[in-house]
C-alpha cells in the first residue's frame, strides 16, 4: 500500500509544506491529494518567494498588478490569495468528508506583526475574509503577542495554525491560549465545531542548535546528538494527550470543540549524517499532522517505515530531555533563541518577497 495512505490509516495527517502555481496548474497537487492522501498545505514567505521567483505562471498577473496596485504587500497578497483559494478548493472535498478534521491550507500574517497582538487579530480577520474559505488556517507565530492573538482569533471563530514553536513552554502556552479562546467563543454563543487549530513544533532546527552545544561539551554528551527534537515531540504529544483527553477539555469537547492537534514542522533533516526520515518515522501517531517539504515527502513515499511510533518510548524521551538539560543546556532558552532566529528569517524572506513584487 502507498505509505502515505498507511500513515493516514494510523490517524496522522500528511500535509505538504509547499504551494505554487506550478503545483496547482500542472496537476501535481491534485495528484498528491487524490492518489496519496495528502490532506493539507502549509505556506510561509520563503515558500511564496520561491514560487513567484521560479514559477512561470505569475508574470502576467504580476505585471497587471503593477499597473493597478501601488502597494507591494497588496500585490503579494493578491497573488498568493488566489493560490490559497485554489488549494482550499482542491482540498474542499477532503474537508467536507472528514467533517472539518482535514483539508486545510495555511496563510501567514505579515511577519511585521509578530509582536502586535491587535494588529495580528485585525490582519487575521482581514485575510480570513479575503480568502473566503472555511478550510483556511490563519498562521500566527507563537510570540507572546502572537499567543494572545491566537486566543483572540479563536474567540472570533477563526481557525489558526500557530507557528515557530521550539520548546515545551511554547507548546503549553499555545494550548492554554487555544482553550481560553474556545471558552470565550462558547460564552459568546459561537459554533465551536467550526474552529480548527494546529500547533506547529519545529524540530530539525532544535537538533541543529542543541547538537552544536553537545559538540562543544564532547565526551559522553555526543551520544545525545540528534535525539533532542524527537524526544521533545514525544513529550509534547504526551502533554497533548493529558490536556485534550483529560478533564480540562471535557466540557469544551462535549460542546463540540476539537482538540488543537500537534503539527510536526521543520521535518526536513538538516544533518546528512541522520536519516532523511528522522522526524517522520519516529513521530507517527493519531491526532497529529506532519508537514513535509517535497524531498521528505518523496523519501517517505519511496522508503519510509510506517508504524504507530509516537506514543512509544515516552519515558526514554523524558529521560533524554533531562540528560540534555543536566548538561547545562537550557531548552527553554534555546527555544526562545530559535524563535527569534526564525522570526528574523521570516522577516528577511518577506522583505525579499516584497522586493520581488515591487
């Protein structure tokens, strides 16, 4: 059987971490959805920069926009909203048949709003209205302001993908914000069942940073290289199970609310010494999402081993995190550093994107 369909049978959704008009117009995205069970899409400024810079289907529309739209950000939005709408439409049947559990496309607010709670809420509402699709996720970073905006967006009935999470502290803060938002939505008489949220924990970048510090320590610490991110994901999933299958969520679940699924992001292996499926094979489990770049998706289709692995070896995962911290590596501080670096990278990508459409 197709390995992607096997993963789906185990309750995990595979999303594509890419979107372009080439994928849309040449039928590859439709084939991924129809034949391989791909059931969602994530995007970011770097993905759209590559799509517009390399793609051959944007030139005419961009030329027309340059004649009629003065603002570069408005031009960018006009280009990518059309792509997001087309992807949402391809995934609409998936969304409908799954009762709203699958079939989502993510669109990120401007990175300039990362520390602006009110601005993020306003941008999220505007993009939600502009796309006009039920299966859209507004993508918001897990900064302090972003976490507040997640609560506000959910309270307004808007589905959200929370990005740039790099620590268990981020995971817990984002989940708490989701719960507060759902409680506010319920109090306002909103339809809880129409809201979906995923919490995106970035993995490969964690290992890249922690491995450098383990290398500096040397000796027995070297045996821990390449193990921190998977251990963090397994521990985050244990937190998810306790929170969303426990008493804290029981009343909201009874009222129709969905859990906030964990999403594994940054799953392309950066260290060539590690398996190209390091952040895939060990993290397959129910009520989760793994979003894969093209190369990792191809590797899973070609030679992946599919088994229900996520809820296994959780004690060993906790022990790994304790060992890493016992060596003086503060994983919470590392998460803050990685988030700041991620925000800077998205800022730079967004600036290049606006230059491209200017």
